[in-house]
């Protein structure tokens, strides 16, 4: 039998090995983020040339998948019917799976617009088979257009959106054109400012880097246009995952279709205003990526695709796996610190600092560069960055559970993100019938926060000073996410200023492709 000393040594060795495994994996994902930043800089000036224009404009179907969107459906229909495209070439489908009075509201609007000569159809399904993917599949069967523009309920397209996207399809190889998400309520609260920074990093750095370097990138589920024949050739919409957009994107690109990203096609959307809605959205995205990794990553790796596409697919589809290692790293902070404080070699206390710094450095550069591409003052990004990192840490419990469910569960229930729409129009968030106001998982996040308070105390007692800044990030992240989950409206104290109200577009700072490398603020 192992002696008590042997058990102690085994525990210490196991703790250190797991700790450095976790931080090592996170450093690898941090290195990948730095590689995307390098590809972004390298290919920034290599935008797709301005396309030839259609001599005769084609017919376009606009699909609006909705489910219980009472607060935003009117705003959506107003903006869609204002699209600057010949009315006789526009076919609008309201793909309505609603079970509440959203159905009557959407039907009323459809009848009113039909009376005004708009070609609009209200398609209501009694059974929500396949969720959003099922609705899109049913709509595609009835679509009159050769091209299909998809817009979620929380988006507010600008009139020129179709004109910005449609002409890329003069290239017969192009199967999908994606626009960039904007933010209607970016300055509403600390939470929306954090979300905007996260999404800007994705839409500026990741999309440009992947698309222009010849790697796979994905349709984002909305604010993009498909060639109808591409959807059909790739096998149509599947609903065996909750990431139908990523699923179809990979299958279509494996069939040889080209995708185009158009960052100057800016489509404003509403960011979740409270933590439970935000976590619901993040949960679905993390779970969906894990499901796609399980379903399609083996297919991609066994194909004859170039190595750069295979490697990028590994990182892209497993990116949320990093949350599992982040939770492991969090749990091991205290025992790791106590073990290393007893060692004779003080350099052990500093061994992980370079890995932490490298990971945080890549994140800092990633988000600051993305912010600078869109907004004039990079100092704002530096101010918001610590909280963005902290919220990312605080989401680790929520997203880790999602990843595990995506890998090992067969459940494909699509939980859509609640929208607020006119509930914040007067500056304060009102009660939303679709939001769950309490979250049991907040207790787990509070427990982690308490754990890190004790860990910081231990760091002070043992003199582990290099760990303090990172422990503060962990503590703040779990406190903030847990508190905002439990008390969603408690931190919003100031009303919105008029310029922040939903419906007013933010200035476009991304220029057309031929001028994108230049710096100009509208």
C-alpha cells in the first residue's frame, strides 16, 4: 500500500501536471488567436475585388425566422420593407413558429403589407419540428428567389443591404455572402459593451483572416445571403445540431463553393441586455460548435482538403473546449499555489507567468486591433478589455456545461435568445415575458467567486504576488456573471442617451474593399 507520504507526493505531482496541462492548452489557443491576428494583417489589403454588377437584377427571397418575438417583430418588418431593392423582385417570408400573440401581430402586419403591394407571406408552423433549421428548410422549398437573405428577429437591416451583397454572386462559384453584425444598443450597459468587443473581434479579425487567407469561415445564421442552389447542393438545412449555420457552411465549402465576407455591409442588431439572455446565447453557440466538431470534424480531417484548412477547422470547432481547461485551471489555483509555495526553488512560482502573459497579450492585441479598425479611440478598448476578459472567465461554467452537452448528449433543443426591443426604448429595461429572472447556476459562480477570494488571501499570505492580477480577473468575472444572473437589472442605473436608443444606426467606420486599408471615420 502507498504510504501517506507517497499519496501526498502523488497528489502534488498530479495537481501540478494538470495545472500546467490546463495553462498549456490555453496558451496554445492563445497562440492561435495571435496567428489569426497575423493573417488579418497579412491579408487586410487582399479584399475580394469589387464584383461585376448584374445586368438584370435577380429575384431575392428574404427569410425572417421568428419564434415568440413580440417586442421586435414590428421593428424587423419595418426595416425589411424599407430595403432598397425593386419591389417586384423581392419575396418576403415570415417563418413563424410562435406560440403566443406574436403570431397574430405578424399575421396582421403581413396582411397590411400585402394590401400595400408587398410580396410577403406569413408561414406559420403548428409544430416546431427542427426549430430554426426546420423553418428555414420549409421556407426554402417555397422560396421564389434565386438568392435568399436571412435575417433574425433582432436585426435592423439598412436599406442598401441587398445591393451590398447581391453582386458578389455574379461569380458562379460564390455560394454565400456574409455581412458584418453591428450593435444597436452597444452603449446600453457594461454587459453590452463587453459583448460588442467580443463580437467585433470575431467579425473583424477572425472572419477577415479566415476568408481572405483561403480557410473556411462560416455563415453566422443571419445577415447573410445564400445562393438557393448552394443550399440544395450541400444537402439542405440539417437540424441534428443547434448550429445549423455552421453545419451548412462546412458542408457547402467542402462541396467547393466559395464564401465571401463583406465587412462594410454593416447590419445593426440588438445585443442581449441582461445576463440570462446572454448566457442562453453563449450556451447555444458553445453547444453547437461542440456538436459540429463531433459531427463534421472527422469528415474534414479525412478529406483531401489543404492542411491549413484542416488545422484551422480544428481550432475553430474546438475553440470553446478551452472553457473546460479554464474551469480546471480555476479549480487548481489554490492547491497549486500552496504546493509551489512549499518548494525550495522559487523559480517554480514564475514558471507559468510567461504563459499567462503570452495568452493575455494575444487577447489584448486581438481586441484592441479589432476595436481600432471600427472606432477612432483605442484607449476605450484598453479600458474595456479587463472586464471583457473577466466576463469571458465568468462564462466558463456556463459554456463548459454547454460543450459537454454538445459532445455527449443527443438533445438538440434550440433555445432562442430573448429579445427586448421596445422594452428599453425609454432607457430602462422593463419586465420581459421571455426572460427567466433567476438562475440556479449563479450559485455555482458565487461559489467560485468565494473560492477565489480565499485564494487571493492565500496568495497574500504566501507572497505569490505575480498571481494577484490574474486572481482578481477570476474573482471579478465570477462575481459579475453570478450577480448579473441573479439580479439582472440591478447594475443599470443611468437611462440611455438619445443617441443610444434602438433604431438609430451607428456610424460606419469600415470602408468598401478598395479603400479598406485606409483610415477614415465617417
